[in-house]
C-alpha cells in the first residue's frame, strides 16, 4: 500500500471519529457574532463551547447574557443554552451546539456577593476569578504583586461553589491560582492556558505543580490555541506540533482525564475576522505588558480555522493516542468535569 493511500485511510478514520465525537471548545470569543459565525460553527464540528462575554460591570454583564439568551432563543435549530453536562449530550443528539456562558473576569460581581446569584439566575455557569490585573477578588497574571485571593475573593469563590459555577483560573496570578485550587471545594480549571515547562516565563502559563494540583482535585486544563501563547517564533519554532506538545506534556503531568482544548478567539479564526497588524497587534503592545510576548501574526495556521480540532486529532492519532483518549481530549474530559461541577 502506498504512503498516500495509507495516509488517506488514516485521515478518513479520524474524520469519522471526529464527526462522532463530542467536541467542546473550552473558550471562544463570540463578540460580533454574525452569519459568518454560524457558517464557521457548521464547519467546526463543535458540540459546545464556553462563550466569553463582556464583564465590565454588572449591567454590562447582564446585557451580554440577555443578548446571548435571545440569540439562542432565536436560533433553536442551531443553539441551546448549556447549564449542565446533559445539555452538551442533548446538543450532540440534536445536531446543535451548546453555548456555555461566562466571563473572563469577576469585575461584574462589583462589591456584592448577592450579584453572583443574579448572574447565575441569568445563565452564568463559569467565571474566571481575575483577568491580568488585580480586581477585588485577587491578583491577575501580570499584576506587579503576587498576593493571591482576598477575603472577598474567598467568599465569592465559596458562593460560586455553592451555586455550581465553574471556577476558572486561566489569567490568575501565581498565588491566586494556587489559592483558587486550594479553596475551591469543586475542581477549579484552567479554561484556556498552557504549560510553563514548554514556554518559560510567560505569565499566563501554568507550572507542573499547579497543573498536577488542579488535576488532583478534578479540574481540566484547556490547551490554548492562540499561537503566541504556545511558544516563540510562530511558523518556525512554534507550529501545530508545538501545540500538541503542550497537550502531551499536560497529559503527562495531569493524566489523560484532565486535558482538553480551547481556542481563545472567534470560531472563524483571527484572520477570518479581520485581525491585522494595525488593529490587533499594535494595540496589544500597550494593552499587555512586555512579558506577554505578543507576536504578529499571532496564530498557528491550522488552528486559525473552524476545523482546528480535527487537525489536532490527526496529530494525536499519529502520535499514538488511542481513539478513546483522543475523544477525551476533544470533549469528554470537559463533559466529565461539567458533570462534577455544575448543579443544574
């Protein structure tokens, strides 16, 4: 059998696996959602995704939640609201996509723990405790200090646990991450992050110790597809293979049941949504600290398109991952985590 015929047979096997698998993207950026987004969704094979909504303050957050509730209601043949693990299973059976609504910051809690209940009632099911900067809960990943969670942060975390809101620590500072794992009664997760062992000194990366501690309490790390978060010199030293290297390393440290996938950009990809050097890269040179190591272009080409996780599955297959383990990474690990974490 020729190599080309053999490769074609392998690709068809993985394409069949992918079509039948539950595929969950830990985090997308759905701002500016339009018809092109729906077209990309059709091409993606996604069963569900975590949607990162605007979180400036309570009113902004509630408006964003209401917008997505309306979008789901207006497109019942394509979308459904995910508030439990069962909703992802239902989405797969009904050929729909489950939208899992949440926030990459906790600023919308403002100064009131009661606001967490308000957000939960409006559909919130995941909250990242901090973004890069300090907020009332704790220090972010690029904050000068490294003080961990505040008393208010621990109180907020406890209420999220009681309600069944997923705790995300992706952008949290080193000690805030450690505190989030320690004080959460359910497993906290790294919704969209990467391995510090493979990309040294990046403030968004998680150490082996943190990855293991997170996994030991039942959490999941979603390996981020945003290329400049994975390594230096995109296109040469950093490629699709590098992305799967992060999966390999996370599996080695956390175990096969605690690793998933996450994009951190629109389903269409950055290039398709009009990202340019001027409108995407240049603003981030001042928006983020130099430690963020922003690059242009920021994407890995194979991941900057809707069928990104099919491409990942093909590499995992070539590296010897079993069908069952590929399915876990594509979505079953997120599904199991949601079963353990969400209460409705």
